[in-house]
């Protein structure tokens, strides 16, 4: 299920999906690309970090809270 973290909630029902405009789809694709870029940078930083395991666990917990439940 797609849930927007920002913006307006989707309209329609489970049996009646909404139709996105081409502009909305492009905006969504750009957001996915940006998120992917930042996640790759985060993984790269994690591999190279000298942070303690406790600090890494705290960050992992924070990331988990942001993700879908």
C-alpha cells in the first residue's frame, strides 16, 4: 500500500483507485529517485563509519520508525 508521508491523502476507495495525472506520476518518480539516492548514500556512509554499534542501532531504530509498519 502506498502511503504518502507528506501531501494530501489519496481519494477513492479500495475498489475505486484514483487516477494519477502524468505530472503526479513524474513527481512521484522523482521522489522515489531522490529517496533511492539518499538511501544509497546512507548505506555508503554506514559501511565507512567509525560510529559505535550502539549508535548504529539507534539510527537503525529511527529508520525503522520512518518506514512502513
